[in-house]
């Protein structure tokens, strides 16, 4: 396969995965995903990361074409996660003299995952490596989203090799650079990627963003998704906003329902919210992709959750949403809740306790026994309206 040339010295040697249905076997991939790898050719040749094992030969064929018989001097590893390193032994078999460049934590993981402990160059924060006309400077980014993560800044072309940061789901269809792609789908897939992969680590993301503010960056080369040039400011803004848990003006209504009673409550809450704002999203937890549910909750300030009581607890799929939000430590939400029950209500109590635990502002609740009465419709409309009004304030 042919590599994509990004500049006189920089080549894209990554691959597209259009067959895997679930990233990490749990996050849906409607548009597939790319595993990105880059080659910088100078007096010394540096390869930035490898790819998933099943695609190693595709990447190697691109590398061989670009190098035309030359060898790779350095393999810079930014992140040990297997979607970027499980093919590493294929690369070492082809280029046995390659020197692996990584930090101490990554080296320990490299040994633990693959038994590789030889020919490793350990680097420290801000240390530089000269390739010729190009100089690499290493920046540590622990917990974005693993402890060993680092980035590399190339000083002459002002390229940031950013590990998983600024990455997104979606294959690269026909081109690699953002200027040659319809990028709209990648922005929403970036939000979904951030929330579901990195979302727990807002503080470390803010730390690395502060470090990067001191650098002039012309190109961002992430490990997933397009190479960002024209839209680099926007992708940094997306990460900044999501990592601060700011939320846009809007209301997400999430509900579980067995026999449509809770669904009717959700419809009324949404109707009330829609009187105040156009940004209203409804998610049925039994149908909507949970990765998208969590993404929308991160995206908007208002959240109303409803569920029936189930076995003396809360509807299981709603419970799953709550657990994922708690793990990610989402802050600063305007909250409302509703629920129904037949003989002993628990769902609303659980939802209110959850909001208190998350330290969200709780606007109120509505609860129905068995089926909706005329007065309940207006109560739910008022709940949706109240949450939306608070969001806009």
C-alpha cells in the first residue's frame, strides 16, 4: 500500500479498521476507526507508534514504500494500549535494530505486555532528540488516559504527535488531512470518543492543555482520526470544554420504560423543556447507544432522568447510565428526575440520592403510582420547563 505524504518529510502510515463493531468491545463504531502511525524521514528516521496487530502488514507495506530500502532508527511510543502496540513484534521483526523511545512507565508496560526490554531509550520530560533538521521534544501527559502517555513536539515543522488526545472515532475515507475531508462527522465522533475513553480524566487533560499553550502548533497528529491543521483550534476547544464539564445550554431527557408509562412521563418533561430551549434530546436507554447517551449528557447542562422501580431497585439500564456518569465524575449539572411504580417506589429516591452524591443542583422530582393522571401531565411539563429555565440562567 502507498503511504500518504503530509509534508516533504512526514508520511502517514496508519490504517483503517472498518470491520470491528465495538471499540474495547463495548463502544459502538458506526463509522469504524483508524489506527494512526507516522513516519518522519531525516538523517535519522523516526516512526511514531505502530498499529493493531491485524493491520501490521498494511502499515509495514506503506513504510517500506516510503523508505525505499532505508532503515528505521527510532520507534517513538506515546501510548502502550494494544490498539497501538499489539503489532509491535511485526515491526521489530522487519527492523530488528530499531531503538524504542519511551518513558520509564511505558517501558515497564512494554515488558509486561510483550516481554520487550532491550534496545530502549528512556526519555524524560522536555528531553530532546535530534533527527537532523528535525528535533523532537517530549512532553509527558500522564492519565490522558493511561499513566504512561506522552506526546512529542517536532520543533521545525511545529507538529504535535498527541497520542490519543484530540483523537476520534471514524475511518479516514480517501484522505487523511482535515482540509481534504468532510470533517463534520469527526467532531461529533470526537465528543463521543472523549467522553467514553478519556472522560474521567478532565484534570489531566487541563494540565496538558496548559503545557501545550506554550507551543506554536501547526499540525496535530493524533492516534485516531484526521490529521488536524485547518481545524486544530476547534478540536482543542472541544477537549477544553468537555474536560471542564461546562456543558452547553440544552436538556437531555434519559428514561427507561417497560410498559410506556415512564416513556409518557419523559415525553411530557421534554415538552416542558422545549418551551424554553430548542436543544432537547430524548434517549430511551433500551434503544439508544449508551456511548451516545453519556456523550449528550456531557454536552448539555440540563439532565432529567426517569425510571420505573424494578425489583426494589431502579431499572437496570438506567442504573448502568448512573454508574458510567459516576465513574467519570461529571460535575455541574442541573438535574430533575421522575419515576413510576406499582406498589413500592424506589427509583426516584435512588435518583435523588445519586444527584446529591454527584453534587448536582436538583430542581425537583415527579413520581407516579401505576399510571399517569391528568394532573401528572402538567407536573412533568413544569419539571422540564424548570430545568430548562435554570440551564438558561
